[in-house]
């Protein structure tokens, strides 16, 4: 089962986040084979971290909750909240298989939250600019709750356009970068 996890940083937590970096990476190393995508959201293209995105393929909802809540930054109070939803990998690949590579161009998390009639259930045009894309679903996987995408785009407005804005109660766009242990 695939899950979308978004830990949002507490205000004033960059120093604690930095202090826990090695513990975070060591924890994530344990999930390397389950990882579809990962990386921090940022206050701007080169800004300070504002959160952490992890898209993982785990056995079940209990394993996903353990993954999210046992994370060292969560345990130490780095994050103010966590969004955890079932997710479906519409691209069928990981971020490491993204044709555009790890560098070059601005990258964004586009998070559309909604309810009711599902939207954006087919992969939009510009597939080569999508790093990850799929619907956010209820715990049982039957109810559409929104869409999450990681996309390369020239600016936030272009990134936002990947979703049909009329179909969502709220759309967030965050600068994002490929994550993982630094070389």
C-alpha cells in the first residue's frame, strides 16, 4: 500500500531539525527499498526547510503510522502536524527514475485537498515534468480526498496548474527538493 506523508515543521525548529539530521537519515535508510519519493519543502527555492515529504510503499496503515510517528524529528518535536493519506502512484515509478534527474529547474510539492467527486485521476499532459503524482485517499482507499504531485516547473503558478483548481477546496504549492542523505 502506498502512503503520502507530509510532516510540517514547527516554527523555530530549523536548529533542532539540523541537530537531528543524521538520526533522520539513518531512520530513513531503513526504508530505502520502500521509498517512492522523499525530500524537504522549503521557504523558497533555496530557503530553510518547512516540512518533509515521504511517499512510501508499506504493508498497511499500521506500518505507515509507525513510519510517520516513530521518525526522530517527530519524536523530538520538529513538526507541528502530519498529513498521512493512502496514495496511488499514477506514474508507476520512483523519484530516482524521473527523466529530468535530481537537479535542474525548480521543483514543487502541489497538494490539492478536496472532497466529493474525484478530480485529476488521470495523469496530466507534461508527464515528463512530473516527479510523483497520485490521488490522496481515505484509510480504506475508497474515498478521494485530494491529489499530491511533485513537479518540475518554472514557477509556483505553473506548478499549481497541474491540478484543476476548480475541483479543490484548497491547493498548496511549496518549493521542494530531492531528499536523501547528502553525498
